[in-house]
C-alpha cells in the first residue's frame, strides 16, 4: 500500500465517520475508494464494515447528551439491531452478490419518502394515540420490526442505513430528531459491530484497511457530532434527504 493510498483511505474514513454520525451513508465514500485501489468487492465490504465500528461508537459518544433518558428505549431497539445485523452478515456470506442488492434502491426511496413526510406522519400517529395517553415510550408497533429489518440491510451492506433508521424512528417515536439521531448512532454501531465480528472470523479481511478506516472514522465521528448537533430539525431533514438521494443515484448508476 502506497503512501497516497494510506492518506486517501484515512481521509475517506474521516469523511465516512462524519457523515455516518450526522445521518448515515458514509459507506458510499469508503467502499468506492477501496474498490478504486483494487480491493476485491467482498473484502472491501467486510473490511469497511469492521473499520466503521469505532466511528459509530465515537459518534454515539459525541451524542451522549441526547441519549439521556433513553436507556430502556435504546436497549430494546438494540436487540432488533443485533438480530438484524447477524441476519444481514449471514446473507452477505451466503447469497450471490446481486441477490439482496436488488431491493436496496427501493429501501432507500422508501426511507426518503418517510423522512420527507415524517412531520405529517408523526402528527397523524400522535393523534391516533391521544386517546391512549400519547405514543408509547418505545414507539409504535412497527418501530422494532423496522429497526430489525434495517439491521438486516445494514449487516449486508450498510449504505443509507442511517437514512432508513431515521425514517423508522422519526415516524414511529414522538421525540426530537436530534435525540433520535443519537439513538440511530447506537443502533448503527450495534449492527456494524455484530456484523464485523462475524466477518472477522469467517471472511477475508484486509486489516490495514480496517485500521485506516477505523482511525479516520473515530475522528469523523467527533466532527459529525459537533456538526449534527448544531443543525435544526429542518436542516437535518434536508441533509438526510440529500444524502439519501445521492445514495439512490449511486446505486442506480452503479
């Protein structure tokens, strides 16, 4: 690995860690970078997943203020992410490369629609639950299954996982976007960690790539927490949509 490749992968890790903390889809930066330097696709995917784990943890730490009072919610939803992440990792190792990826653009598009209409959907859901004293602390019935399915997707590839998570959480839980973004960082960390653990045992991993992306993503996680916390709800929603559209275009053109 040349000095140029080292710097490029490290910087890609910083960018991915920043974007993942704010919204998600940092994989759209690191994965193509690795492919451009000749890393085989499956090796690039699994190495990238493992490398982004420290960045996810870094982003979660950066958002620790917004996690106050959400412990039970995070623990409950993390179980869904854990199961989903295992399922997604197994799918990556078992299925042909194009089998599951066929549905990725549909999932991203659905996530974008949910994010755009999140205020209206949330208001409608809240009205329906007013008679019962408001929304449950853990959200509506579809939140946990939605988190699990998003975990499957994240364990398989992960790009735009944050967009989908914010769509699920935002439409089903009566909470501010910033606090939900903090939960999203925890759930994404769980998915990446469990998938990365499986990959480290049974898959072909490039540990130099893991090290570079890991260091970069930790730095990016702190940058993302600083930037993301300062964004008002509307601006955060715009960022989510922009990143999601970029992800959708990348998949369709790819």
